[in-house]
C-alpha cells in the first residue's frame, strides 16, 4: 500500500518497526499533495521545506515519541510559530504568529510533522469553505460539491489521503459536518477538554479543537496527545484525562442510547435517514438498548446559536483594526483607516455576522436577543442533562443531507445556517460528539452518524462509534481522484 494511505495507527507501527521512516512517509504525503491538491484545494499553505527538515531531524534522533514522524494537517486558524496563519481571511493573509498554539505545541512535543495549513470558511464562519477569502475546497468524493465547513480543508485532506490525520475546530459543527460530508471521522471534545490557547477565537464559549481522522482509534490516539488542562486557557478544565483508547474494543451490551425524535423530522433527507436508522439497528443487534427520547428545545437551537455566536464574534473580531497585526489600509484619518481596513479585509459573511452580533449586543436590544438567547441556551443544555439521566449516548444524523453542490446555498444564509441543525445544540450544551461514516447515498456520497455523549465522557462515544466501525466497511472506502 502507498504510505500516504496509512491510518495513523498503522503509520505509527510502520515507523516503530522501521518498515517506514519519517522522511519516507513525509515525502509520500507531500507527493500525494502535489498530485491531487490541484483538484481538492485543501491547503492554504503547504509547508514542504519545513516538513522535510523536521522529518530529517526526527529521523536522526532515537527518542521514542508517540507521534514520531507522522504528517498531519492543521486548520489554518491554529497559530503556528513562524508559519503563516490566515484563518482564510484577507485580513490575516500575511500574519505570521510569534507563538505556537497549545495543541500544535503538544503535537510538536509528540513528534508530529506539519505538512500544511488547511483551508476554512473565513474565521471558521460557514459550512462549506465557500466563505474562504481565498478559494473553495472541493469534496474529494465529487469535486463539484462542497467538503463541508468550516474545517473543510482538514476533512478533505484526510479523505484524499493528503495527510495521515488532521486537526480542526468546531464551534457549531465545523469538525463533524465536514467529516460527515467527506466520509471520515470527526470528534468535537467536551468544551474545556482541549486548550484553545492559540486558536484564533470565533465564539469563545463554543469553540473547541478536535481531531479529523480515518478511524475512531486514530481520533482517540490524537486525543491522548492534545487533551488536558492548560494554564494558558482559563476555560480549559482541570479534569483528569483518561487513556482515550482504553474503551475501544469493549462491547456495548447494556449501554443505553436515545434517539431524539426532533432530529428525525422535516428537512431530513430520506437516504440519510435510512442509513442512520440502519446503523442504529446494527448497534441494537449488538446489545445497545435503544429508546426514543425528546430534546424539546431543539427547534430554538439554530436561532440561539446564531445570536450567541455572532455576538461573541463581533466582540472577538474587534481586534482586527489595522493597528496590532494583519492588514492595514492607510487612509486620511484613524477612523477611515479602521473602516478601510475592515471593509477590505473581511468577507461578506464575516461582515454579516459582525453586524448581527453588534446589533444583538447593543443597548436596547441586548435583553431581547443576547440575554434571551443565553436563557434558551440553558434550556437546551438541560434537555441534554435530562436525557443523560436515562441514556448513555444520543444517536442522530450528523447533517440533514449529504454534501451539497458548490454555489447551491451560498446566496441564502438561512438555508446555509439550517444545515447546522443537528450539530449546534451540542456546542451550546458544551458536550462531546463524534461523526463516523455510516453509509453512502445512491450518488455515492458519504453519510455521517453522530454519537453524542455526556460532558467529559468522550470514552463512551468513542467506544460506541468504534464498535460500529468494526462491524462495517464504510470507513474503508476511499474516493478516486
Ligand atoms: N457552520 C457553523 C457556522 O457557520 C459552525 C461553524 C463552526 O463550527 N466553526 O457558524
């Protein structure tokens, strides 16, 4: 097999047994990128020289490292010291961070090789990468379609074997939705599980970093490296981290799963519904106890999210003023300079969100919008708490449809926002969820199954999704490019 096709676990073993060297693997991945990225456009920056140098250094040391020589792709909203970090925004097009994010620092300490920074919707705002300030990434299963977003570059890179695994971020579905559209695995950890230090903030109370991988086991391996408390992120939780691989392989007999009826209603594509229901019955045959549940405030999730996320974004993005860093457009007065810089630097969707958020936070509207949304957020969180008194996991489709066509929704923000309907409640509640491949529709496009868990119980969703994966072949299919 071509080395770039290896799963993370397999690549680690091959390197450990000296069947493959870090340089060989890195070169294989880099030539794969050269061969297919023209079609896929997953990368904003390919760090070829850096990667080769790093692979040689690692090869020359006998230190045993848990990720030694593994080529990974990092979403371009995580700061990498000395390496351009753009957030796929014109305003940060030439921004080179003077520091490293905690997640990439931990990966460095573990011996990974950065092969490139992946495309995203500008500042992670979007569901298709069409909001990237540079270009749209293509879905490797059908290059006329979107890879999902906002971590579309990371998911497409994994699906196209342009990296061994990748890191993404998820504010309202940005790891799980693209993973689902690209037929790979995506895990959004519990809020606070992974440090956000050095992740360019979009909506700080919702953002979380996580892995996008070829298998569930690979996601667990990466979690063992990136998770854990960090003094530099005050919202990172002081909670012990388990060995995330330890529950893999345990059976699922006696575990209880809830199927929320609100997630199987209008707007759900019939082929997606069928694939998800089949997956549930496969798990039921394995001894999972399945029952219908209700998450009664689900219908308010999209509205709540788009008030809170835009409010936080309007505040977080105030820092791009042409003074501290990033783009600066000179003008005759300071105010004009701010105006020109922000008008030129931000794309349409980012501007829309800054305006919506500023409005929701402004005096006179704050109580009606921001405050109300915070209250509803609590109700949504309670829905999950109540459900988790009865069940151990909640199973849903990751998205209502398969990957849509490029251009199909871009002129209708509401349609685009509704695409997040099954993923955003999880961020509002702060709980973990994983998307795993659970089939293909009649056009050969991947469908994703979402498994949601209790706060800080990534182990159970990994266990259930891994068990499912072992029984099925979906994750073994690869797109032809
Ligand atoms: N699609 C959602 C949005 O546009 C979620 C994005 C994300 O998770 N970063 O906000």
